[in-house]
């Protein structure tokens, strides 16, 4: 074999290896298969593309015990919240609740119980009324601060995490404000010392056609297979089916190597896990 032939063969092998490496890489970062469940009820129900794997942790699923799951419940509290809190407590899991002020006023004991259980209560919105909060920053900050103060007054704990109604990438806000109000809202909450979080796994339980308990379990577990950090969206909204799904979800995630944690500024690290913060639109 002459030198040119050898070089050509080696180049061919190199190209083949590069090709398969690229195929593995792109398969890994390609978005998860979207659920074929019924259309979603609100713009909060969408999941972004997976995070690239952090260099230090190897492939997803290869480092049991290092994976973090954050159960998050939006829009409560409600009548069934005590049942949800019992379920979490029985399973030894703490969660993060992004509450609505008007609901919290009706169920202040639920907030006290969350605080007593070590759950985290974050600011979602006092009114959750898009046409009001996204009209201008004056409305946004008044609504935000009313809930922030209420949480502190009822539980004695000052909140430091928040989630924007509709998520940070919602475009609904554009109907109510000509400015790019989401960018301003992000700057505002950060200047107030808050970390905002979206989600990278959606249970889909708030879809117009309510999924069954098993579908909710499958939605969550299948999306978490691609994750080392999973911020999982549920709605605490009187749909008791998903409460029945929670123990199975907890068991499933534990067997996949996930630990359960609550959101706080810096955990998870948003510079590393970018999918838990959507880009403001
Ligand atoms: Zn909401």
C-alpha cells in the first residue's frame, strides 16, 4: 500500500468516526418527541429543547445520585392542596409552589403548611391576569409586590424565586403592551433579588383534554430521561388525577437516580442549565 493510499484510508476512517460522533451528538441535543396529547390549555405548557450535557457529568443517566428533580406547582393553592401536601410529605419530598395571591388569600393555611413542611413558596402573580400585569411595569410591579409581601406576612419567609405567568417566553404579553415588557420584567425581578425559573419538563396535566394518571406519569418520566436537571411543571388547580400520579412519578424518578430539591437562587445553576430559563420575548 503506497503512502497516498494509506492517507486516503486513514482520512476515510476519520470522516466515518466524525460522522458517527456528530450523529450521536445531534441525537442527544435534538428536542424530545412532543406529546401527542390534546392541545394545551395555556402557554405555560411547552417544553424547550434539552440542555447540552455539562462537561463534568458525562452522559445523561450515567451518574446516578447527581441528578436533580424539582417538582413545581403553579397557580395554587386550592381545595386539593392539602391532599397534595400530604402526598409529598408521605413520600419525603419537598417541592416549590408558585402561588397566586387571590388563591392564597382563600387558603392561607396551605401556605403555612408548605412553609412548615420545608416547601418553597415562590411568587407567580397576585391576580394572574395577563391583561393587567403585562400592560405596563407599574401594574406588573404592584401585582408582584403585593404577593411577595403577602407570602412574607403569612409564612414569615421572604420569597426569592418567581415564575412569570405564561413563562418568560410568553408572547401573550405583547397583546397588552407595545414595549417588550418581559425583558423589563426580568430586569425588575432580578433587581429585587429574585431568581426566575421556567421549566424544562411539563406534566401536561393542564391540557384541555385532561390526560389520565398513567399519561401524566409517562409524560414526566419520558421527558426526564434526557435530563440531569429536571424542573417539572404541574398545576395545583383542583385536578386530583395528577395528585394520584405524584407517588409514581417520585418512585420513577428515584429509580432513574434523581434526588428531589427545591428551587432557590443559584440552584439549579441557570448558567449551566439554560433550559430552565426561557428567553424573554
Ligand atoms: Zn400560572
